[in-house]
C-alpha cells in the first residue's frame, strides 16, 4: 500500500496492520514477525491507544518517523496527543464516530432519515423503559448504548427477563429493539469527502457457541458463502453508507444488517471506525494488486492518491472468544500453515506481518485475553459455513481443538 507519507498504526494489537507496509506501535504483536523497526511492542503499558501514544518510546518514534497515525478507535484524548506530536491523525472525528456508534442515538437518527430500523425504545434502563419496550412485543434485544462483539447485547424472551435486564443496568443508556430473525450480514465501506465506496457483503457469523460465549456476538466473516437477497442487502447498505457519509464520517465504517426470511433487510447498527474485516480486505488487495480499503481510508485524509475503485475481498475469518475459565500457559503459537480434513492446523512457520500467502491459513493468537474477549483468529480462504449456517465440519473441529489447547477444561 503506497501512502504518500509514512503511516504508523497505534493500537492494542498489531493485527489491523496485517498485509500493509505500515509500522506498528502496540501492546501485543500477536507474535506476527517483521523487521524490528516495523513493530514496537510496549507490553508493560496499558493496552489503550491513548496510553500507547503517551509513551516516551512511542512519542520519540512518531516524532522522528511518522507523518500520520491511524488508531483502532479514536477519542478526544487521542486527538489531543496526536496534535501535541504534530502528526496527522487519520481517523474520523472522535465525537462524531462515538455518536454514530451509540446504538440509541443511531436508531433515533437513522429512523428519522427513513432507513429500515427495527422498532425500538431508547433511554435509561429502568422500569419505565421496560414497560415501554414490552409493548414492542417479545422477544426483544436489549443493548447498552456502547458495546463490542455482542458483549453487551442480550435477548429477552419474557417480561421477567426484560425486567431483570433493566434492573441490572438501571440508569445506563440503552436501546431495546424488536428481535429480527434472519441472516446477519455486514458490509464495509469508505466514506470519502468526494465519493462513497462499498465492499461486498459477507455473512457475519453470530452466536456460534464453538466460537463465542456471547449468544448474540459476532464471531467471524464469511466472504465466500452465498448470501440471501444480495442485491437488496448491498443496495440497503449503500443507502446507510450515504447517510453515514452525509453525517460527516470519513474513512472506514461497517454496516450490520439482518436479512429476514421474507426478504426484508433491516439495519441494526453502524461501526464508524476500523472494523474486524480490515485485514481481510488488505490481504485481498495484496493478492490482486489493487488499491485497498486502507489506501482509500488514507485518501480520506490526504495521505494517499487512491481514488474510487471496486473493493473486493476473498479471505474470511473465524474469531474465537474466551470463555470464563482460566487459560492454559502453553497455548499454540501464531503461525501460518494449512488445515487438514480432520480440522487440525498444520503449522508451517511463523506468520509475518505481510499475512498468510494464497493457499495458506493464518492462526493469530493473542498474548492475553480477558473473559469474553478475543482469544484467537483463523484467517483463511473459502467458505466457512454450510447452507444451514453451521460451521463446516473440519472448521468446527478446528475451533474445538484450538479451544481445548487454550482454555482449562475446554471441550468445544
């Protein structure tokens, strides 16, 4: 990826910079290998981007080497630190991005704009909101205003469950919406000052117990399996993308949708920041010699000359989230290799920051993972699920085997 000026990714782990020519400052390299000057690991510090940017080592490197910084999720503090360093922060305005990601605000604003949003109630959790939400009809989805990968998303099938959630989170801003049964999909796009580009829609793996303890949590992206009503999905995502761009967001964003059995397409939320599928787009651009999602992202901030162009993706990923039990000390290392018919990962060597090559599989293991947080990721080509949405047998065996090698007492 040819940015016009040097770019450094700063964030908790190095993975978002996979298959780029960026340098990295992180708390966890995920054991990705690169020249020593490419990855600076500050493992004795907190994992947040502001903490990393506050490090004397990071500040020295950025002042001497970087003209621009990209972070996973910006904040007012990150914006202030970047300004102090005199480097361009290639992220959308933090206040705007946080407002768009606020599920309660998003539903109100998107509904007013005429976008297809499930019926909802939003406000401070408590008895009053529980009573109003009960009139939506059960089951409903209860979500705190901010959350990640389904960790703060709950399904309430009864009045008692709805009341309990409102009591547990009383006073916290939340959104309660009608549950839409169907196929979860996600579409990633670029909101440029001069144009909008949308990538292909993919199946968003959700709530698969082998992969995540969160019943409604996302746990992977499948770009190779067929999608129901693809044209409608991508047309709906573009409508949402035009709205996101019109709100002033710049750069990468994601749109999460549900395709109902009757063909209706509902928008659930937007993620106005880098998203989990970014490395997959970077790998695909590398393989095909085309401008990447991140080239276009940098162009939004005057750091790349990449113009409008079709965004493609042919890589997919499974994401394993930690359960509540303790981790084993001797976990499998990050590496590249293949998966055999029985679902065993056959490691062939280290995984470079350039990522797995075509025909290879990348296994990325995190140094640490909190309960409910991401533990490992498998990056590969080809479909992940069958026609019913179940993991293909060899991938189910792979996930089960990996978890057994990572968590005490895990069996699948």
